[in-house]
């Protein structure tokens, strides 16, 4: 089987029933229109070139699932074969897309016939992966500090002795004590800031969307001084300008409340490849293509658990061997199913329908799994049992 190789990384695209294209990150050879291009200078350029391939919905439905995989140096954790096994499991559980990056290179991708390669997908609660990063960037930009009281900005809280001391860190780690809100219902900013305090700040974990909506309002108010006027989509616009555009990531869509504000925790629509690029930046400690986008020490704050829940940071579920905690059945439906196959140090953005962004910083691996949001059959443990290369026991 001939394979095009530029010496960087060999890519093969396989379509069910037909070997359609052979390509490398540096060159493209297509049966319809052969062409050779100079090697790309960056991962983003390589990903951009892959958009030239004819993998649109009509073509893909004719051919079946599409796979891309690369000849990469052996990895002790995963291989092309194990990626395929994990992809097969994901597809059986109504998965639509799977992307695996290894050392900033696209190691494996699979797209089902219903989902073209660059189509934006609803992330659901996995949209929360942006919240802590936005907070870190805002700290870096001098808008606030993690341990500033929320009431400095949400001044309606200043007259409540308990609400007045809630910090931004507590708000985003779900330990503020406020009423979490009903999963599946997103309040307007005005409604969210009026919620009651159920527990003392810092003493308990309560997962829900209200905290993120309050943070959305906080960002909008902080930006008034900079922009000169209030923008109800200020959170998304700040995320886009300060983080996503430098990564060359395009927001497909962001849903809004009835008051035209961003649904902070559930509103994002991105392609699997773009979400993987965001994960690659995180995996590199806030750096993208040699440029520091988020200071590493600030990103580390985002990924710290709390005494109330060591397995949750700011928008991310943290894999560790620490104690399990009691959560509501609704939260259990969204959070990852931790198990022995999960890797210490990994962190996860998780959304309903089992949308997933897995970041394994120690192994330099990023994985994106997107699926039908109406289906809840996928299990993280089973996925990783398929994904990880079986190790021979001594």
C-alpha cells in the first residue's frame, strides 16, 4: 500500500469500503486531484490543509465512517489499533466524532457518516471547559483576582453578610454555597444573581449552572469599563477575542438566554478538531505554538480541587485517587465515570450526551469525543479500557 511521507508524520485517510486518500501532514495526494505541497510550519496549518479533503455530508454518507491516523513514534499508552477499538465502542454508543492528539500531532480521528469533519457540535456542559480559562485570562489581564469577593462586582450581594464573602474561586469551583440550579434549565443573569445561599461558602460542593451564569454577568460588568457599554454577550466575546482567535478556533454557535445573554455553561458549539486544539493549548500549560496564551501558574489554579471536592476544579473534573463524594443523580449523569482505567493527572470537561474533552498533560495526549446528546450509554471506564494499550504484567 503506497503511503505519502514528508518525513514529519504519515497520515492515512481510510473510508469504509474504499481507500480514498493517502496523505501526510506535509503533503496531500488525492485520487481526484493529486497535489504536493510544502510541509506545514505548524499544527494549525496542518489542520487547515485537511479541510481541503472532500469529507462533506453527502460524500461521507455515501462512503461511511472516515478515519484519519498517523504513523507516530510508539506510545506506551495508546496505539492506532487501540484508538480504533475505542472509536468502535464510541460509535456503538452513538458517538459522532473522535479525535486523538499525541505530542500536538493528530494521531487518530474518526467521523461517523452523520457528522462531517469540521461541523460544529453542541458541547452541552462541556462548554464549562472555557470558564476557568476565561477567569485565568481575566486575572492575567488585570480584571480581578481569583480570591476577590464576587460582591465587589455583583454589588447586589454586598448587603448579605454571607454572600458578600463568596469569592470568584468558590463560585467557579462550585463551593460558594449558592443554590446550584436545575440541570437542563439555564437562568438569565438577573435571575441567577438573585439565588439564595444554601450553605456556608467553601464548606460543600453543589454542581449547577447558576454559578456560571453569575460569572457571565461578572465578566460583562468588568468589561464595561473597558468597552464603554454593557454587552450581554461579553463573556463569549472576551473568550473569542482573548483566547479562541489566537488559537484560530471558530465558534460555530453559542446559545443565549431569553435576555440575549450567553448560556455560559451549556451554550458552545465547536468542531471536534477545534476543541482538540483548545485541549492542546491546555496540555502545553497554556502555550500555543511557542506563545504563552495563559500563564502556567494561573492555569494551575484552574486545575486545583477543593477540600469540599478534590475531583473538581474550575469547569474541569479532575482524575485522582482521592475520596469519592456524594452528588445528585442529575450531576452523576454529566460527570465522568471514574474508575481504575482513568489516568492520574488527567482532567476532563464533561457534557450531557457524554461530550468529552480529556487532557492528559503528563502523557501529552488530548482526546475529544462527541456524541448524540439524546443518548447516555457511553461510559468513560469502558472507553479507556479499549483505548489503553494492554500492558504485559511482569
